[in-house]
C-alpha cells in the first residue's frame, strides 16, 4: 500500500457551481483538519466547515465528506472538499493541502490505488476512464455494466475453462500416447473450440461497436455539385461549408460533430470524387477515398435530376469496396424531375431528400443504422488493450489445436498456459508494473 497521501482537484477546470478536491491516504484526516481545524469528521457524513489557507485566511465555507478505509474508492482514508466552483478556490485548497504535506496526485493515481488495494480490477479501471470519454448513452450503459464487474466475470469464466483444459492435459502428459482415451482428446477439442468461439464473438462485436464508446465516423461522399455541403449545413443547422455551383468548391475534408439520437457523430463533408485539376484538390479526393474505407457510415450522394455520368459511376465503383450495411444512398434534389435509374442501387438503403428543404429522413435513417450497430445488453471490450489481450489469447488457442490433434499434450499445455496468461492481462496481469504505469498515465487528474 502506498505511504504518501495524495491530493488533486477531481472536477473539470473552469467556472462551475461546485469544485471537488480529493485527498487519499493514511494522513488524509490529519491533513483535512489542517485546512478545516474546527471540523469533527464522521464516516460518510457531510459536514459544513470553514476552510483556511496556510496564513489562516478564510478560503471558503464548504462541505467536507470523509470515507473511512477500507470502505472507500481507493481502500484508503479519503476526504473530499466540495467547495464553490471556479478557477481559484479549489486551487487554493489544493495548494494548502500540499503545503501541509500532501503530494500532488499523478493522472490516474486514485484509480491505480483502488486497483492495487483490490477494490477494482483493470477492466473496471478502464471502464472508469472510458465513462468520461463515452460518446453515447448505450456506451455509458455498457461501461456501467463493466463497472459492476460483468466483463471481469466473463473473463474469469473463460480463464477457468482454459485452466480446466490445462489441468486435464497435465494429468495425461505422463501417459503413453496409446493410453490416452480418444474421448478425452475429443472432449478437450470441443471445449477449446467453445472458448474460441465465445472469444472470437466478443472481439468481433467489440470492433463493430467501438463507436458506442469513441463516437461514430460518418462520411458524406459523391462527385462535385451533388449537394454534399448543403446536406452538411442542413444537418448542423448553420452554414459550415461553402455552397456554390462551381465544381470542386470543397477541396478538403470539413469535419464537425453533432448528436444524432443518443450518439455523438463526427461528420465529414469530403471533396468531390473526380479527376482532380490540381495537387491540392487531388489530396482532398484521396481523403475522400480514405473515408470510404474507414467510416462507420458512408452517405453517398447522387443528384437525381441529372443522368449518371462517369464520375457517378466512379463513386459507385468505390462503394463496392465498402460493406453494404455501412452505406446510405441519398437521392438529392427530388424537388426536380428524377431521371436516375434506381435499379443500379438495389444493393443499398436509399433515402430521397431535397437538401434545400429538409434532411430529416436522412437523419432518421442514420439514427436507425447507429442503433442497429449494437446493444447495451451485450458485453464488449472497451479498449485497444483489452482487444489485444483477447486477440493474443486466440492466437495461442489456434496454435494449441495442432498439437492437440497429434496428441502432443506438452505443446498443447504450453499454448493453453500462454492463453491463460494473456487473458489475465485484462483484469489482473502477472507482469503488471509497466502495464499499470502506461495505462493509468492516460487517466484524468483527480481520477
């Protein structure tokens, strides 16, 4: 257990009604009384107290809360000062605590102490960090479940199944190959494939639904002058992009954020896809092509008042490389005569609009598509580190199959043991020092 008593401001910097200064460690109560000398702290009771600086000048009248160890977030004594918000008062409280002997907490140090004191595992720690960053209501629900330890329970179940396989294999290693029952090998293979399937499913669904945590990316693509910028402006309810009849007006990617339903979405109006007339426009077109490959949703816009030309067909050709479920075809300018052959777009979902009037049908379609990507009722891996650990586990499982088929149980056990270790990295790794230092350094101050 750490010996120093740490302190930090736990609320965002800026003007607000309340600011919280958090103190954790063996000397938390003693240091709190240096700042609030008249207070009588009681476990889990809020007390109104006058706070004083090192010169005994009044700083503020604030609420002070005491959480006695070990029943606290960090497992240590914690004292929180809930003072009036702003950029001055909380900082003066913190400066006073440091003057009396507290140490300024490093980013993530409160959460790191909670982990080291056995209050949470790494999956719960990462959920705490991601709760601050999540870009959707569904993402918040998923992280709330992870805070309750549901991912940790799933990982522990998978580890126990692998450990059981390892135990059976170890018992049979000293037996002659002809003495190993064939039913045992078949049973081991069946159970191994069951673990493999469940881990593959969670990796796949987590990659598909990462936008629930990080936010989704949406790209508006099409040839020049089909109304891409008009659609963006209408979605944002202000003129973000320049609109004109001159082809190539949008020469670079214009990005903005907006909320669609319960999701935060980053939207990009890309340069018109065509044979560029200069180097700068060519770079813009290349970025458009990148969006087609990487966006979670692609809005491909076509002007239905004009017959398709070679540039439209180029856009259609590029869409072939994208997943059909990611693409929304927009027939724009339906207020004019429609001359486009709709049969060319049968593989895609189609929305008809006039961007000058309303993009509501498009927003409804995007929201429905985002809602269909994943459910808050499913577990998911919420960080690249977690996905990497499960992927490493799967690689070891794949390598364990061949020696199992050949009754080479020593090599089978080696790979299963490596799989167990890799899976453990998600919750409580064997080699945790360098992992912990890197992971918790990415947290906010005061967490």
